[in-house]
C-alpha cells in the first residue's frame, strides 16, 4: 500500500508539472502578439512587459518540460528546477494579465505543494563527465567573454548600446546566425568578432557532442547488451564475473545488492538479456586482455569464473592473474578432475558445486539429519543467517 502511495504521488507530480509546461508554452505563444489585455493587473502592467512575459512564458514552458523529464528519472536537480520554475510560471501568467493565463496561475500554485511534499521521492543525483563539465564551462565562458567584450567595445559597433544588445550580438555571432543588424565598424571590433565566432562554434560543437554523444552511445550499448564507457569509468572495488552459464546465474543473484559487479561474456544473447535486467555486462571474450582492462581489473576486489566450461574458465583466470597478480580469484569447477587444474591456472579458491551437492545428497540419504540444516545455513534460507 505504501509503495502504491509513493507511485501515485510521483505520477501526480509529474502529470501536474507536464500540464504546467504545456499551459506555459501555450499561453506564452498566445500572448506574444496580444495588444489588448484584461484581468486584475491590466491597468498596472506595461504593454512591453506583458509581451515580454509572453515569449518568456513559452521559453519557461520548454524549461518545465526538461524538468518534467528529469522528474520522471527521479533526479534531485529536476526537483530543484521545478520548485524554481513553478513560481515563475505563476508570476508570468499574472503579468500577462490575460483571461487565458488564469488556468496557468491556478495550476502552478496547485502543483507547487505536490512537488514540495514529494521531495524525498526525487533523490537520484546527476553525474556529469569531465568532458560535459568542460563543455559547459567553455559555453558559459564564451558567452561571458562575448557579452562583456561587445559591451566594452559598443562604441565600435553599430546598434549595440545596452547589455541586452551585447548578449544578442554574442548569441547570433557564436551560433553563426548573423542577422546583420549589429555590425562591427572598426578593425578592433572585427578582430574581436572573429574570436567570438571561433570560440562560439567550438564551444557549441563541444557542448552538443558531449550531450548527444553519451545518449547515442547508451542507445547502442543497450541494443548490443554492453556497458557505456562512462559506466565503465565508474567501476571501483567491484567483482568481475568471467563468462556466463548455468552456474553463473546463482552467483549474480547473490552478488546483487552485496557488491557492484560486471559480467563479461561472449554470448551476445545472454549479454542482451542481462542488460535488460539492468545488470552491468560487457559483450566480449573474458580470456582477452582488452575487456578486462575495460572492466577495470586493476581496481576490482575479486574475480569469479564459474561457467559450464572449465577449460574456458582456466584461460580467463590465467589472463586475469597476468593483469592483476594480487586479485582474489574464485572458480567453480564443473568436473572434479579439473579442480587442481584451475588452482594451477591461478585460482585462489576452487569450489565444485556438483561435488559438494553430491556429497550432501549422499549424507542425507544415509540418515544424517544435520545435512539439511547445514544446507540451509549455506543458502541462508533459515532466517537466522550464519552467525558466529
């Protein structure tokens, strides 16, 4: 029942924010060209301010849509932006002083308490890569440089007199739009404009690449059943599972929630299925060095090799030990005669589930009543754990 209330509260919040975004955009567009307004503030709000509130309301609607997508992912930064934007949409609707703005005002005020109450349900942190941070800094730096320089050199430009004119000139120059209404008239101004153009194109390109690149990479990774480079960079103190087979599935179930782990398997179908279950996976041969480097074997805490093929497991163990001699390696042997071979390959511990299971079954069949309790302790199904 509690989980249903959480889901309901989250869904209601997202739906309300979506409606506010749509209304903000719609009323903003409607009020752009309005020359006669009505409402309680019609006589108090200047016409230029009303029109400015119109097109900025449409812009706020776009920003609200971005916040809504962030709320759907449970991002805390989206919660903060929504809390800031909702009062803005209400004020813009009030300043627009139009009858069609009334629903926007009401819905913005109604939505704000829902967003505030559901604060704890949006707790995911956004993680930006170094490239993304650098691209953001370059874009902001270019805008500041262009605006400050244009305003400082405003006497050398035609139709540049205010800070807003400087911002406008920087944007149309950096984006290569160039309407031609603000023109540099001296050599110094032209050289400055060239620098703004070069920096603007470079920063915009870098920003688009850093934002769209990871999204495209994630789509390909999801389709291919493998991890993105960004996810691989975050691996630390984790367990690497080499290969995938019948013995591997119980290992994954045990590791889930206990330690971060990544599975390396050459089976494309298995990788896709694991990826669909939100399990970190690399589609590659675990006996090759390259996927082990990508899985950060240098920073891993342990390696587990337990497929249905002891020969493949031995090769994977040899590769893992050659790359990190100090890492702990645990192997699962399918056949009894391969236990020593896996140890010679470099496994620190070798366990044969088939041998252990066979031994327990025989002991139980011969009347040992303690076997079942021992099995329960090993599987941790008795509820009491394996205390000291």
